[in-house]
C-alpha cells in the first residue's frame, strides 16, 4: 500500500533531494563548529551559516541579515520574543486562533509575571477583523503577537493591516510564520513586522530542529539564555550584538545546511508556483469532502484566504478513529485531536470533538487528493 503523506502542516515530507544531500555533505565532509576557532572546517561552517542568513534575509526582505538569529525551532523563537521584550504590567494582544507556542507562554506570563493578555475573538471560520485588534489597544499595550495562518483551519490573518495598526500606535508587532514561511510571501517592511519568528522544517522545507528570529534594529530584548557564542569570550557578560546575543551554544549546523538548501529550492522553483499548486490541491480536496454527506469541513470558503490545511469531522465519529482508519486501511497520514491549538478549536466549535486534519504539500499530487476523498467517502459510508 502506497503511503500518502497529508501532514505537511506538522512537518513537510518528503524534503527536496538537495536538502538530504546538504545535510549528508556537511556531516561527512565539513563538520566544523561555527565561531569556535579559526581552523578551515570551522570557517567553512561559519560561512555556510552566513549564506543561510543572507538567503533568509532576501526571502523576507530583511536589510541586515545579522539581525536573524537561529533557534532550535519557532517555539524557542516565540518564547525569546515574548519573554525578552514584555515586562510586568505590559499588555499584549493576540488572536483567539493562536497555537500553544504563543498561547502557553502568554498564559504563563499572565499567571506568573503580571503581563496582561487579550485574545481577540475571531469568527467561526477563523477570520480576524483587524479593527477588533485596534479596539483592544489599551494605554499599557506594548505588543501585538499573532500567527500569520492557522495550523487548524489554514485561515490567513490580515497581517499587513494589523502591522499598520501596530506601527500607527507605536506597538511592537511579533509574527508567528510557522504555517506561512515558504508558502506565502512575507515582507517585514511592507507588513511592518518588528519581530519575525519562523521554523525551518515546514514550508521552508528544511530539517527539524531549525528555526529563527528576526529583530528589527534597535529593538531591545533580553536573551532567553546565556552561554558560549565564540565571540567576546574574555567577558562573562553575554554579547549584546546580533546574532550572537541570541545564539548561545552550538548550532544545529547540519540542519541549517539543509535549511539553506530548502530555501534555495523554493527560490529556484518559485514561491508563486508552490502556492498555486497547493491552492489547487486544497480547493479540490475541500470541494470533494463537501460533496460527501455527513462530512463537516471548517475554515474559510475562499481558497485565497487560507493555506493548504483542511480540517473535517464525520458525523459523530471520533476524529482519532477517522485518522487511524485513513492510516491503516488507506495509507493516508493525517493528524487528529486538538493540534496544539485549543483556543482555535474553541473558536470554530470543535474543542469537545477535535478534528482530523489534512495538509497537502508541494510534493502532493492530484491523484493523492482523489485517493483521500475516496477513502473519506468509504469511511463515511461505513459508519
């Protein structure tokens, strides 16, 4: 039975062949620890990190690539932004569709550190009215932190409009691009993004264990951790220059080599081409599922307002059972449950039931989509 991978919202698979080759080449033929000495291998590794920063800077329209720091994932990047910028008494605004990568640190800071938090309600399809963000601003509001697209419904947020609101009110705008980097265009200038957080293993097609954070110049932040950076080693104080300030410890250098290959693959093939292919698959998937009696599909009806993420339920059938049958009977890999997004499930009305998520990617085919639709139809008929 052929495996059909429909869980790209969790991590993209397969990766481009260039990504596998880049990781293998680093591990076999380079192996240096960036910034730790002046030997040839170390300098080569450092040069590769610089190449990756530069590639990402061009990808996100960032003027100075040194303001990009690598992290082990986007969760670390988001925690760095929230805990490094907000102080007791500050107020932060998010949406009601946030992933736990944003919601849990904000909840902890609300409970423990006196940071005030407002999660602005979204509509039942996950869409957000930017004016509701404006209305939530208080005298002590310091930050707006939100996702670019939902990992549950694929709903794209009005980032440019929210960025303008943040800029007009002199607020810091932090964006979680876990579901959009490498899938839809991101421009830190056009969208007024002060802090951009990204993961490497999803739309950017890199390995797991990679991610990063961009800080607009002159933005003050406290490091999440301190340690060896390979720079200014004579001092006990953590370096204050970027990216060293936020990059304590050894990098996942093989992973970053793979991330660079992933970014280059996207540039070579074209972001528009990738986006168009995923939209076409998503549109066919949604239309096919909606034709099946007893299947409920969630999220925006307009395909241009979502990424290729589709969640559904079958009547009263447990979503975990649906996912298991798709996997073991049809070879379709999905994800069921609450998807680390309980706020989003409350918003769309599926908190009690959870849902089954399908997320095709660039390497998915029309044949895959038709197989998935047939499988869901057969499961529905068996209930």
